[in-house]
C-alpha cells in the first residue's frame, strides 16, 4: 500500500469514529431524544422538544468537547515532537497556568464584561495564556540565536510553578464563593451554553491547525534529531518557533473554552502511536480526531454517570487517564 | 582542480565571547575525494563538519559549494547536495528502519507532498547499498549498532546528495562493524562516486580508506594532504602528544599506527593515594 493510501485510510477510519461519536453523544442524556424527531423540519421549533434539547442543550457542548479534545491532543503531539519528549503535554510550557491565572483574576476582580457574547473568564484566560506564551518565548530565545528547547522546558516548568503560587495567593485573598467558582473553572467544563464561544475560539484553532498540517514531516525529522533534521533541509529555528507558537495559541484557545482539562494531550497521542506508529502525518490528524471523540465520551460520562449531579469533565479525564497511563507504562516496560 | 566544497579561512564560536572552536581553517574537498578529519577530542572536528554542511554559519570566513556561497542556499537546496551522518542518532519516538531512510527524501518533497514510487525506489536502493534490505521493516531501536549505523548512512544516501559528511561513523561500533562500515564507505566513494569527509578518532580507519587527511588540534589545521605524507610519527606526536609507530602493514598494504607511549602526561596526577 502506498504511503498516501495508508495515511488516507487510517485518518478516514479515525474520522469515521469521531463523527459517529459526535452524532451519537447528543442523543444520550437524562432525557432520551430521537434523532429523527430532532431533525424533523415539519414539527414547529417551539413544539419540538427533541430539537431544542439536541440543538440548544447538547450539540454546543458536544462541539465544544470535540474542538477542545482535538486541539489538546494535537497540541500535545506537536509539543512532544518539538521538545523531543514523550512526556510533554500542552500544559508543559505554562500556557494553562497563565490561562488559569487570567481566569482567577477575572473572577476575583469581578470583571463582568462581554465581547461578542464571550464573557470575561474566557477572555481573561486567553489573555493569560498569551502572556505566559510570550514570557516563555522571550526567556527561551534570549540566550542565543534560535530557540533552546531545554530553556523552553525549564522556563515552562518554572512558570507553571510560579503561576500556580500566584493562583493560590489570589485564591487565598478571594472570598469563598469567588474561590469556589474559580476552582470549578479549573476542573474543566464544556457546558459553554451557546455556539458563540465555539465560533470565537475556532479561528485561532484553525490557524494553528493549518500550521500543524504544514509541519508534520518536519516533526518526524525533529523526532530523529535536531542536527540531522537541519542536515536534511529543515530550518530548525523557524520550525521550532512555528511549532511552539501554533501549539500555544491553539492550547490557549482550547483552555479558554473548556478550562485546563488534563491528560487528553498525553494519553491520546500515546494511544494513537501504539495503534498507528510514529509517523506524524498519521499521528497528528488521528490524535486530533481521537482526542475529539475521547473528550466527548468523557463529557458524556461526566453528565450521565451521577446524573443529575455533573462531574467536572477534567476530573473524569484524570480519573480515566491516570490509571490508563500507568497501565500503559507498566505494560510497555 | 576545482574544489567541490571549500571552507575558506572559516572560524566559529558557539556564542559571543566564547572561545573559537574552529579557528581560521581552510579545507578543500575536490570531486570524488575521500578525506579524513583527525584530531583529539574537542579539536573542532564536529563543528567543522557542521560548517561544511551549512547547518552552522561561520563567524568569519565563508564556505563555497561549487561556485556559490553555502549560506546563500536555503537549507533544502543545501540538503539536496550535502548529506550528513551525525555522530549519534537518538530517536524521541519509535520508527521502522524504512521510515528513517525515507526521511532522507525530505529536501526533495514539497510541504504537502507524500513520498511517491520514485522516492520509495531510491530508499530501497539505499537500503540495498548498505546491505540492510532485510531489516527495512524492523523497528530501528531493535537493530544492532552496526545495522543502526548502516540505516543512518542509508538515510543520508536516500538524500541523493553527491557529498557525504560523516561524524565519527565507527565510534560506537565493535571491530567487525568498524570494518563493515569502512568497506561500505570505500565502496560508496569508489563505485558510487560519493565525495566524502569523515571525522574520526580511528587513525587506522583513516589510514586504510582515506586518500587525504586533515589534522586538527585546538580548532586549527596542523597538517593536510595525502595520507602517506601527513600520517607521520611527528604529526601523530603533534596531534595527540603520543609517540607512535607508523608503518605499512604487509598484509593490508595500508599504513598502521601503533601508539607506543604518552610523550607528556596529559593530566597531572597529584600522586595521592586512593583510600579504600
């Protein structure tokens, strides 16, 4: 089978799975609905409860889950290749800590503004992620020409710790209700309420995904070695900068939409590599598609397992992800 | 004869204020050359190869590829003419051998182009040339040291470049694999017309396959020229501070170097006792 054929076949299989999950998921919930009724145009909208539940209550949530899951998984793949470290996550370089600090400040300072239907928390968290990205980038590129991935890693880890301390500090000063609201945000949640936040995050994610698509073969070469990649025609500094910037932008947009949902960015790429190998032309799109399906399924579990109580989706991904990842480690060694 | 690759009085430092790692070096590689770069650890061999391949730009001086300054070529253009076998290959993820070899086609492919039948044919030719066709589908990390090194060389060959720069290609290999790699390199040079520069610690490898040698110490060229002229006991002494016996081996017809003794102690042992 030609290489192109293999890429198309595998990605198509993952796409089919992701689409099936995203069509099925909105039909499941505390109130059972029928897809046929939801799409029946002959029933007036006001009378069609199935359509209302499908399109207003559940579909935005499923789409948000798909977008966030795809983004975090793909950003994880890019950062793991950039840092040449299979343990990297989209949050390794400080993006989520910056986003969380932004969200925390928005809550405690009672910023109550709305831009184009987007509330202050996602705006502040996106701003926070950009600030964190800028700081890490400035640190990593200040030392010498180009980007040092070691400094990138150290700066990211340090910034994560520092921002976490700031978050705790702000939390300590905040009143109880505010602190609780911020903590709840940090557990992740996909109940976005409308299509606006998804549409707002979409352009940033799409731009990043175009960049991802252009760098898949380069990521293969970086995985084999930076010096070897340079000798095979990769402009290393440009490639690293593009990878870092696009992964950070996408992660910032995803976190502002769904909160810092952990584990997706590390379990999904690992699982996909086990199935399809390490060629990033397959791993990247397959991880994005599988990440979308995985997060939608986790969110489905979050809203149905203890219904009517909703478990925060970040808790579900961690509860599934933690043991799964340990099992993977034990099994492989 | 016109130089194919010419480093003209190049110097290099890794950071402003750091010492020069390569200091005013001039190297000419003519078409079809098989040159060895010898020198002790830290003498600037690896850095010189990086300057010759264009992955680093000299701090001063220039490198010419044919008529053109190397830094005027894009990395892709340069990589289509110059391939590199790095000293170590450590994978961040697991790949099959054939995938590693196909990565050599990178400079010939567009951003969204996927390797076609021609690229796959070239990769298989590279595997055949390095005697690794039988391990093509195996995982790279499961191969032996010699097989890995041959796969990395095959990846460089798949780049379809006429210049091949190798950084210590036999450093981590046992005697059998060393011979295997050196005969492969000689064959590539003589039968396939690949111009090569090889940095190495192995004086006997250099003596047995290289027609010319460049001796480097402290970033400078101590001596350069045909192997028989350059590989003398005096030069070995200047290079390594080692007295050596250099003679033609009657069996192979190659020069061999047998180290006899250190001329001066390299590190001052202070004479204390190691407590036990």
